[in-house]
C-alpha cells in the first residue's frame, strides 16, 4: 500500500512537441494519498489512461517523477511496482478456468495453495462468481469475463494500489451499480489506495471520497463531490458536474463592479477585491441552476428575464430562460409555480462565482 506522488509529471506522444496541446499530460503535481478511494473523472481523450499507465509503469513519462511512498519508481518495471490494473476490456486467459484465472496473480508471487483457495473463494463470493469457478473462461458472457478481470485485480491485498480504467464499460447498467457498491466495500475492507477512472460523474461520486477532474491533460480540481458542486475551481468542472451544468455569463469589470450586459451582478466583496488587484483576462460569472432564484413578481434586486420553456422531470423542473441574449437554466421544485413569458431572477451572492480565464478567482466568499 502506498502514497503515489506525481512530481512535475508531463507526457507527450509527439516526437517534437511545440505547444501545450501536444501534451497528453501537461506538467502537473499530484498526490494520491495512501488508502484513499479516488476517481479520475474527465471526458474521452483528456489523458486518464495515459496517467494510469504511467503510474503502473506501462508507459514512461516524457518528464517528471513517479514516487511511491516518496521513493522514485520511474526505473521499475510494471511487475516490480506491485500495482494491480483493471482495464476497460477483460484481460483473462480463455483456456483457464475462472478459478485458475483468479489464482494466477497469487501463484505468480508464490502464495501457498491453501491461502490462494481462501482468497479466490472470498473474491468469487464478492463478485458472485462462485458458481462459475470451475468453468473455462472462454464460455463466459462479456459481463462475467469482466468480473473475472476485476477479480484478478482484487485478489492481492498486498498491492501498492489498484487502478481501474473504466472497468464497467461493458457491464450492463443494473450490474454496474452493484459492482460499484462492491468496489467501495472492498475498499473499506482492505484500505488499499484505489484510483477509478471514469467519464461518468455519477460513477465517480458513488465510488470516490475525492474526485480529480481532468480536462485537456490537466487536473483542474481535486475535491469531494460536494466541493466540485459548490465551488467549481474551473469552468469545465462547473459544466461537467451537475445536470444541467453551471450557467456562465461573460462579465465586464468596471468602476469596481461586475456587469453582465447592463446588469450589475451580485458578487462578494472578496471577488471584487481580487479583481481590482489584477489584470482581468476573460471574466465569467457562474451560478448553478439549483441556486438561481425565480420569482413571479419583481422583487428588490431581481432582473427581468424571458421565459423560454420548462421541462418537468418528475421530482423537479428545469426552467430555461433568456437574460441579455443568453440562455440560462434554473432548477425549480416540483410544486413551484412556473412563470410564463417573463420571470424575475436573482442570484444569491454566496453561489455566484467569478472566473478569470476559466479558473475560479482567488478564494471565494
Ligand atoms: P482518456 O483515457 O482520458 O480517454 P488517453 O490517455 O487515452 O485519454 O489519451 C490522451 C490523449 O493522448 C488523446 O489525445 C489521445 O489521442 C492521445 N493518445 C493516447 N494514446 C496514444 C498513443 N499510443 N499514441 C499517440 N497518441 C495517443
Ligand atoms: Mg482511457
């Protein structure tokens, strides 16, 4: 079991990198603490598999160091790093039985057969593979094969970490949910560092205590699901987490105030203070649909908007409206009256965030 540190790590697949976009991983520093249940969340192509393969040693980084418990492991081969990695598609031996597949990683390190038996039985039980143990892997369904593949990652409890690279892609939705819960249980039982790669926010937040959101070769935020929701550190996090994502408005800073079109936006003094002190770049103001307040009548500090339409999603509704030419969303409770044609909105200061060139300005609040 180990703490994994990535120090000034960068990777490019290009022979002659010239700009940031030539890098699959842009220079980063990151620590996966010993024993954490982590998700690495981001869209396809953002560099997630590249990072896992660098940690496990399948790939040598272009720059930087990988440290396990503060010891450099760059020169160690994958099998010397003591990492279990589970891939998107099953990696199993078709001609072996399920039992022998699960036993394989343990036999490799010469664990005595009686210990192997109890461990294989335990993992088979957790993954509901007990009835299949004697079958040849060849005859299994795609789901079952992937469970065996995951089982191979889980049999060793002496590993430094277990890395899962979108392991549930080929699994049907019902079973997916169950397996995610199981992984969480296994984590609680063995306290092994686990990094779970996914592009699905729900999958990330059910498995992980802390999520690293990756975008364009960078970890743009590392936080609890709640922090990602309440305090997105980058516009991508605001947009990617939540359904629908955060509303963003291009803003203008003038006379110590922030404006969207001719409307002054209510942001906290600390944001304004930080804007006064620096060159401003591209400014945007973000607010989540959950925090936009909608009124039928003009109130103090409300802005009139045009109501476009409202979708009823059963337990809540999403109102789409236009403010100064920009389409925005608000989440209404099921019993809230839906205004027609026009409505009045207000943005609570606490939930109105300011971004400069896509990054959250200073410490909010
Ligand atoms: P993810 O797992 O998040 O989908 P990857 O780490 O697979 O992302 O890929 C990151 C970027 O690196 C992508 O632009 C991808 O096209 C590129 N890439 C990945 N593997 C290779 C490779 N073997 N050779 C060249 N480019 C690659
Ligand atoms: Mg990938």
